């Protein structure tokens, strides 16, 4: 067991990964074989297609071993720092304020 960090963290792994390390990371966190997680994900994919969506969401929100943030956090930070995104957000906020201010209040 890691003596520096004894708390379990859900992270994508670099070792034992087949695509992005999601299944092996979940397996390590749960203490099971990665093939069981892959099998479960395959079942979800075959019966309804939810497995692919679950995998993508997990890839976005689970940080990789050694990384400080997840892919989704990195994307949100880049978008937040982008001047065109800031401008669009400011315009949308102002438009929403204008729409709500123009609505007549009914009694």
C-alpha cells in the first residue's frame, strides 16, 4: 500500500490500460480484475448502448495517474481563459437580464 497517500483515489491508470485506462482505474479502485469491469461495460454497451456514454464520461471526469486535473477540468479552464468564450458568456448573461427585466409581472 502507498505509504504517502493511503486514501484511495479513482484515477485512470497508465499501466494495464487498453484505451484510456478507465476500466483498469475503476478495477484498481474497487479491487477487482479489470476484465470484469470491461465485461460489465460491454454488457451495458450491448444492452442499450449506455456503456459507451459511461466510458466517455468517466474518461472526461477521471484524472490520469500523476495528473492534477481531469480532461473536463482542463477543457473548462481553457474555455474560461478564452476571451471569445468570456465575451459570449457576458453577452448571454446580459441578454438573459434584458429578457427577464422586460417581462411584465402578472398579478
